[in-house]
C-alpha cells in the first residue's frame, strides 16, 4: 500500500536575483491540518518562497507538488488560480466598495444561496455575522483581519499561505486572534504555511518550524525540538537573549570559571562557545566572600557584581559583571528581584541547559 503524499511538497527550490540566490535549495513538506512556520529574519527568503508556491514568482530551479501532483517546475506551470491555494498577507486588501459578505464571497463558485450559506458559516465562526451587509470601514483592524482570513478560506483551499498576517495588529489583540485563527485553520483541514519573523508567533502556532537563514532552511522540527536542541549559536539567539562564555579545548574538555565542560569532537587548542539563556542562570547570595559549593548538576559558581536590575513585569532582569573577565552576564528570575548595583552575587547554571558550539 503506497503512502499518502503530503498536501504540499517543495523540492530544492532556488530563486536568484541578479545571479545571487535569495532562496537556496529549500525543501519541505506540509500535511493536511498541519501548520508549518517559515521562521527567520527579514530578507532570508521566506516571502519569496511563499510567492513561488502561490505562483506569483517563478523559481529558477526546483519543483512544487500538491497531493503528489506536480504543479510547477521550470517548464510546466499550473496557473495560480488553479492551484487551490489560499493567500493571506500583511495587507488585508479588502475591497472597500464591497460589503463584508461580498468580500468573503468573492471568487466563490455556486448559486447565490450556496455562496450566502458559506459566507454565513465562516462569519459565524469569527463572530462577525452582524457585519455581513456592512462595509470594511466599519470594522476594526482585528475584525478586518478575521474577514480576510475567512475570505481566503471560503473556497476551501487545500493549502493556506500566510505572510506575516498579524504584524499590523495591536499587541493586545494578537494572541486572541492568533488562537482563533489557528482553531479555524485546524477545522478547515488545510495545510498551512505561515511566514513570520517572530519566534513567539511560530512557537504559539506551529506544529513544525522551518528556521531559515540566508536563503536556506538551517533547521526543521517541532517547536520543542528547535528550541531545546538548536543546531548553532544563531539558532539559540533567534529565540531568546543569550549569554556566551568562551574557552579553549584540552582533551575534549573546556576549562571555565564555572568548571569543566565537555566539548566532544572539537580538536585541542580550538575555542568553543558555551551558550546559556538568561532564565537558566541560577543566582546565589554571597556568604562572607564565599559562594555555594560546586554540584554535579550546576558545576562551580562564579562571582560578580550587579550592574543593573530592572523589573520587566513577569520577571526581573539582572545584569552582572563577572570578576573573572569583566564580561556582563544577564539573568532573569520570576517576579520581583531588584538587588542594588554593586551587590555581590554568584552565578551557576545547569549543564543540561547550556549548549556548547565550536567558536566562529
């Protein structure tokens, strides 16, 4: 029995501008009901990838498949309107001269009654049925976003492409609208490819994240795995602030003020970077010039003085200048902790919460 093909599959996509690859050998698969996020900084090739899948941009190399059927390579090309793909971009692009209902019905096939039933069904899901005969200017930004969503979903597309769809919304609205959007997308069972530069958005919405950098997918997997098993320092830094401690390798070990760290596979004499997130630094108080004893879990403690402490709402951020080299490490702790500048503190961190990478 043959395996069911993914709803969307792209193979080795390449797009060049002025001879330079903007998208460079990108491949991924998305199944029905799955939300995959293309995550990365501006200019890394995310939106260009989306535009090639939609058919508004032609690839220089590579192939695109829907349900196992080729829809585009460098010779054969199914027109955008026949790809069964829904599009939703930063600009909601509602037609101001059409009612909300007519906006949602735009492009729908069927009788007037069938269109009206589909429009009412979708507007009811987003709580906007009362606006069906009103015009877009009557709606808030969040309401316009929801209308744009259901308009894209109205023809029941097999694939939904979303390019930074929440970037224009007020921060207070984003979480609620993201959650509502995710629920509706799951109900419609479309394969969703969402482009974003916000790690929090990707973690909140995605079943799978494809982390892009310089036109390539550098890591792909479930949000938990991407966050907890990053492939390099840049991947760690994309999701959170980081602290970096450097050291040289001798006998597969790196000596630091926090004790020894394993550096398997790194030749002797080479430098490594030990990367630790601020929330994983453990703060201990000074005891008459002494810190806590080393432990197998946390290693040795290193001494420093507080430079600055700020309350951030759910947590406090403390910056500490370390005695051993004058570098500043950042630690976060829940709730309110605001030690005065100059106060001596000791830092430790768990060995299973840090990452060791070759320097460079």
